[in-house]
C-alpha cells in the first residue's frame, strides 16, 4: 500500500512539475508585462524548463528579444572552437542606451581619478550563466531574466534600468551547454522518471561540463587561454563591472549556495570591505529565497582564493564576484535528500538570485560604486610607493614563451615595456627582444601582485582550487622583482611574436636549436614532410656559436627535396614556428662533428591518446589542446571501450592521461609496448602501470594518523594533507633527452597529487629530481613536503623492445603551464634515446 501511495505521489509531482514550468511559476506577479515582447515559448517552441535549451535556440531567442526591445542591444564577440557565437547583451533603459559610451567612459574615469561623484552614475553588473555546460539551470534561467528585464513594466524595474547597466552573458560555455542539452533531451521520457539510476542522469564521457577541448573554463579567467575567456575578459576590462555573478550547479542532494564563502579562505589581497559588501548583498538573496521557500546556505564549502575563477577574479579588479551554486536535477526531475528536485525548480532559484542581485545593486549602488572608486584610489597609493620598481621576466633562448606571458598581461591591460638593453642580475641574463619589464607603479598593480608573487604561508590549509599559480614559474621563465624601472625601454603597444628566419641557404646542413617553445612544431613539420632529421646528444660549437643538447640537424643531401626547395620549405617552417634555423657549410665542429653517431636519427611520431571511461577528461583535453592548437600535430583519440580490439600497430607512441584501463584493453596495450611501442603515462595511470607490470615503481608510503583530532575536525585534518595545486622545484640533468631544450639546471613543476616516487640508485636514472627544499609557491603540509623532498617526478624503463615513460605531475596544466609542455614533446620525439 505504501509503495502504491509513493508511486501516486511521484506521478502527481511529476505531472505538476511538467505543468509548473510556465511563466507564472517563475516571474513576479506584481507587474504587468509588455505584450509586444516575445516570451521564450513563442520563440523556442516550449516552456522554459520543459526541455533543456540548446544553444542555438538560446541564441535565437536573445536575438529576437534584442530586436523587439529598446532596452536591449546585442553584440557578437566571437566564436567558440566549435563555431558558436559568444553573445553579450547590454540591458538598460532606452535613455542610457542613447548615452552608453559616455556612461562607460565616465565609469572607467572614476577608477582613474582621486575624486569622483558617484551619485548619478549607473551601476555596472555583469551577469553570466552556465560556464559549466551541464550546470544548465543558469542558461535556462537567463531567458527568463532577459525577458523580465525587457518586458516588465513596473516602476521598480524602470528605476532599476535607469540606474543599472546589465552586461548579460546568457551562456559562458556554448559548446558544453549544447553537448549537455543533447544528452538530457535525448534521454528524457514522456513520463518523467526521478530514479537517479536512469540513464538521463549519467552522461557519457566526457560530459557537458567542459568546452570543446574538455577544459574547465571557470579556471581560465586569469590565464585567458581559451576563446570564450578572451572575449569575456575583454568585455570585463572594457567596463570594469561593479558586480559579476557566476551561476553554477552542485550535487543533487545540496540546496542553494551564495557567497561569501569560508572567511578564512579568502585571498589576503582581497580587501575586507569586499567580503562585507558581498555579505550585505547576500541578505537580499536570503530574503528572496525565503519568499519562495527555498533552502540555502552561505560561508561554507566554497572559498574566494584562486583569482582564476569567475566569482573571485572581480575581487582583485575592484568589483564584487558572486558565486551561486544550485543543487542540480542533472536532467528534468530527480530524487534527492531534499525531496524531488525538478528542473523548473532549479531554474526558478537561479532566476530569483539573478533578480535579488539586481535589487541589491540598485539599493546599494552608491556604496558599491564608492568601493570601486576607493579600491583603485588605494591601489594608486600603493603603486606610488612602488615607483621606480619593476619586474623583469624572460628567457634569453625562448622568445615565444616570453611573448605568451606578455600576451596575458596585455589581455589584462597591464602595462609592460621592452628591455632597454641586455640586463644581468642574480646570475640571470635578460636579453633585449626576449624579455619584458613590468613597472609596479600602474593602475593594475593589485592584479600584478597575485600573478607574480610566490606565497608559501596561509591562514587556512584547505583550498577549493589551486593555492599557487605564479605565472613566470608556470611559463618556465627567469624573473626578478624589485628591479629599477630604469631598465625599461619603450612601452609595448603592439605586441608581436618574434619572426622566424633561416640565416641563409646551405648546400650542406641546417641546425635548429631546441630551446624555442615552437621547436617541436617545426620538427613535426620537417618529419611529416618526409625529410630526415637528427638530434644532437651532446653540446658542440660551430661558426662561433655554441649549440646545446637537443639541437636538430637537417642534412641537405639525400633528402626528398632539392637544396633550393629545402631552403624554401625551411623558411616557411621557421616563419610559422617563430624560430631561427642556421645554415652551416661544414660538418667539422668543436665537439661532436655533424656526422657523429652522437647525432641520432629521428622518426616521425605517430601518436595516440587513450580517452573515455576511466580517464580524467581534463588531463586528456589539455594534451589534445597542446597537440592540436599549439604544435599542429595530429593525435588519435582511442576510446577505452574499443581499446581491447584496436589494432595499435599504426602508432609508435600512446599517451595515457591520468586514469586506468580495463583488463582486456590493458593486455592489448601491454603486448604493443613489448613489441616496441612507447607508452607515456601521467599521474594516477602510474599505479595502473605498476599493478599490471609495465614498470616497477617504488612509492613512498606514510600512514596518516590523527592525534587529538575530534570527529568534527576530521574533514579539515584530512583535507590539510591534500596538495590542491602548488609549485615545486626540481633539478635537471640537461644531458638527458627528457630535458633537452631547457637552459637552466632547475625547473618549476606544478603538482596536485600525493604520489611520491623513490629515486633510482643510479643517479643518471634520475634526470628530474625534486630538490631538498622544493617548495616554490603554494600550500603543502610538512608531512607531504618531507615526502616530496628528493623524490622523482619522472621515470623511464625498457619493456622488452618498448619504452615506458611516466610523469607523476601534469606537464600541461590548464593550457598555461607553457614551461613544462616540452617535457611531453621530448618524451615523444626523443623516445628512442631515453
């Protein structure tokens, strides 16, 4: 009887949920709505919440809405990797629209002067939705918010639009949203099924959270490596919004979260008043959610530390970032510990929080505007104290890495200069054309600090995300702080990458150093064309120039191109890869001659990567992105579901990102490796390799024992042993092929795991080894630091005719860890000589 009653209740609730998703369920009823403004249903063909909105229909509605309303203008700022438009709506009163550029310039001017009258200035609010594509209630709510602001006729709404300019981003992540909407809609039943075991609530790998290359885009606000981020950051700096909202979802059994987060986990560079204002805004969210009966919480779980997240990035730029996390239905209706959660319910909460943000902004307008004005006024005072001081960064052998860090600074409107002359300090050589100078006395000095600082002390030991992201370390660049700004030359206005060239035509040979970031791209183009190339295993000197380990030799004779055609081809290669190729006329050198056996013949990489169930999609996507976008190299993605029956003989290298593989697939991969293949594995894949006897690895073991820790404290106790993401120093044996192309004896490695490998007894088998005191920046417990010291992040072993190469750490982290990308490339190109 109870079962029958439960089924009847569910059926009734399901039916109610389907019918509840009309406009009256969402919209305030204390106003009339302009009948000439099209409702979402009239354009997309269904009620909001009945189906998951696809991005194409979302775009269609936004364009129709902008055409129908004089409160809305629309801008197409660019495209995603999959060609979807990145829209931005500007929503404000018609009067403000007619004066929009003046409003913007006045707003920016208030951040650049010591006095400003904010009484009549509009507040700038940036509202953005669903940066994680499978957290879809945000973008579905965006239709309702845009409709409400366009159609509502109450005095309150008109007053709001008179005093607010809303920069409206209906979908931060179009590719991910489209992928998830397809999944949720194609698995939806006519009779909604709340059973969490239903296929509707279990996306296939990699899921819709990420963008095309499987990046978590909510970690890219500071690195700005993705096209979606680049247009968003350009809009941000163009307007410097006072409030920015970021609408997310979390686990189905949660409720609703809004910031502030855990107070002790706020970045110390964030002003205290920022968090106080965030809390005051939160009172409006609480009142609005109370009114509709929705549960919520604040100051738990989430933090405001990493400035690369959408809700934290504004905090170091004079604004207030606000994170919303809604318990997710993950489809259309699902059981939860808080009862049946429906998709319309999740949308209504997001809609409610979006409106409460605007209400708070309108009522707190002067205080928030004054806060931003004072933020930059105080920043200028701090910068004045830094007058005459600067940061210099660069790599005398690698102009491209230097350029790409400068590119990030430019996107964040940080001023930097050419180096006036070559400069040497603390044993580091900074070369003109390969280095830049960042004066500390400038507007965005508060943003410069967290980008360049090395921080190793913290108020709290738990982090929602990484605890370190020091950019010059991520790029593998030399840098020095507190350098006299007099070393600076002209301000860089038009940033250009250094052009490539071939020094002259040769009838004998060409040499290409391996230092430049795009050297692997050049070598791949050379080998792919069928040309022969060799790598120098030792240093040598010719024509007054010393060539380092890993120099590439391209002979002129016995090639598939004539001397003239080879010269033309290499000119194209050098130009596209932004590097120099030197012509030589003799094989006689000081050191190994060009005909020496110490020049090893290279073969073209034929690379595959394991993807699918069991593999961490972030890590796989970062590798795919490096190959496809950076080095123009093909990489075949082999799905784990087919791996046991895939013919692997067409590949000479297979990469296994963090994860593990099933038994039958493992046997196929093991046989391929024993027959001469090279397997390159990362992070958790090392344990899988060890279990299946690809390689013998010795892991340091240490038992975690709690003493005087209460039951309440157990989570924090264990959390303090997590390495959420920090930067550590390792020493390099530059004569080993894994380190070819690096000019320094030490390297900065990013690590976010507690896997510690015991070094080999033979020192030459430890070409990368953590130093005795390895912490450069970030948080690590003393227990883990002791374990990490003198451990090794890399090993290579023969397996019959094949090679097994392993890394404990991610060399491609989030697309901006340029400094270690070459470790992967070295493993690929020089795999036969490891």
